[in-house]
């Protein structure tokens, strides 16, 4: 008839051989129970698909990103950790509620006028037409607001608050900007010229210039370098810092008058150390900015957007991705190619599990070009560096100790 599951106390028998035998029986019985329970659940879910949907929704794993906390309130300044998408949606709902209340008040006034003066039929018709026109206008505004909702991953720069645009007018300017022209250099007495040259290949129209380390040479400061670059129509200056012959930091200055962003560099991997790496071409790449949601994140995304031409060259099939996750910015560069689907590959399905039409026989292959590294924002200065006429107000935001004490709170 088979064996039954032994009690837990029996597993603590003094005899080793007996204890091993009981443990094997215990494992077999436990596996048999789990298997029978799995088949019973499958049979019930086949009859009622709602049971499976409820089970999958209940067993959803919660990650730190899904537990992310935000600041309460409507503060959209640079140091606030607010979800601008939710804040915009909340303000739209409040505006719609006010418009609906005003519309109801107008309709009530119109009904009172009808009761007081029922002989003026022409006036009532004009009021009805006026109310219908106002209602249609409000519905058009509402549909227009709902149509600009951003996706969950990509960055929507249209959510940039007006206070941020007023504080940094050179970045958020409505005037068409010329194509970016970047000057890349290093710190004094640098020995990472090859690495700095690799970083310069990430940015189109960039020029790498060595800083002289001769003891009799003039030591130009960052402010003097920016003045030199501005006179020669450069739009940005990138200063690469090093330690132990590896790049450890990067300062990006938006010309002509700032702001200045200071990043730290970690996890540096050269292209030749990447498996199956390719060689980049001179085509303008596409730029992907993912998961920048706060005011500080949108400011950082706008800086990176200003370093790339607005019109990429698609024939090069190159993509530069800057993915923000837990305040770390992962920078990758790939080349993609469209190929035919292999027999062993599965079909592409949407969120509902249905097969997508039109892409049944297509797949996308990726080849990483490099270099691969990770950035972390450390400080934002309004002008060119901390020094200047701004004084204490020059530093707009700075990473401080114990900012990561709450692991569910992120600044970007």
C-alpha cells in the first residue's frame, strides 16, 4: 500500500541508518504531496482561469524599485524626491474638478434664469449653445492632457517643472541649439589618454586634447579651458579624472555659463575586454534615456540629451543607452541588426500573452561596442565649478553621507 510520511520526531532517531531511511521517506512523501497539490491546483485553474490570475497577482515579487518611496507634497524643486508624472496627473485632476464645479455652477445659474424668464426662448437657445461649446472645449483639453502620458520606463522631458527651466535657462531654452560640439580633456599629469580617447568616441563631434604635464607649462584651470572652448564654439567640456591609472570621475560643463555636473565612474570595462565586441563608426547614435523621474533626474537627462545631435543617423544602427536605476546611471553602447527568427526561438507576445502581428519572422541582434561603465551623480553647480560670484548658492545639489540610509529612497 505504500509508506506514509513519518513524524518529525522520528527524524531525530538515535540510529544513523534508521534516521537516513526515515529522512528519505519524509522527502518522498513531501514531494508526492506537493505534486498532488500542484495537479489539483492546475485542474481547478483550468476550470476557472480567474483563480490562476489571482494566484499570480498575489505571488508577485516585490523589489526595492517597486517599494520606492516619494516625498509628500507638491514641491518640484531640485532637491525634492517627487514623482513628476503622478504630480502632473494630480494637478490635472484638480484642475478638471475645478472646471467641472464651475460648469455645474453655470448650468445652475442658467436653469435659474430659465425659471425666472421663460418667455425668452432665443436667449435660452443661445445659453444652451454656449454651454455645449464650453463643455466641448473642456473635453478637448482633457483628451489633449491624457494623450501626453509618458511610458513607465522612458524619460518624458515634457514633465520638466517651470521652476527648473527658469533656474537653468541655457539647458531648457526654446531657441534651436546648434549641433553639439564637445571638448574632452583630462586632469593634470594624466596617464589615461587611451581611456579618455575612448570616452570621447561616445559623443559625436568631440575632440580630445591632452593637458600638458610639463613642469614649466602653464597649468590652465577648468574655468580658463571653458573660456577657450566657448570662443571656439564648443557646447560642452568633459573633464575626465583618474586614480590608479583608471578613470574614476567625470565633470561635464554645459557652455557658455554652466551648469556643471560632477559624476563618479565605477565598473570601467574597456571594449577589448567585452566578449564579442564591435568597433564603433562615426554615425550619430540614437540616445535612450530610461527611468529619470524626479526634477534632478530630468535635469541630468537634459544634460545628456544636449550632448547628442537631435537627428540620429539610423544607417549606423548605433544606440547609446543611459539607464538610471537606484541612482546609478548605467551607460552602454550597442549596434543592432534585424535578422530572421530561428526555429528554436519563441514568438513575441504582448502583455496579455497574445502574439504580435507583423514581427513573427523578425528578431533583433545586439553587439556591444563599449566602453562599459557606471556613473553616479555627486554634485550639481549652477555655474562653472563652485568658485565664482554665486558664492554659497553655486552648489545646487550635492550627494551627502547617509543619503542612502533609507534604501527605498532615490534622488534620480
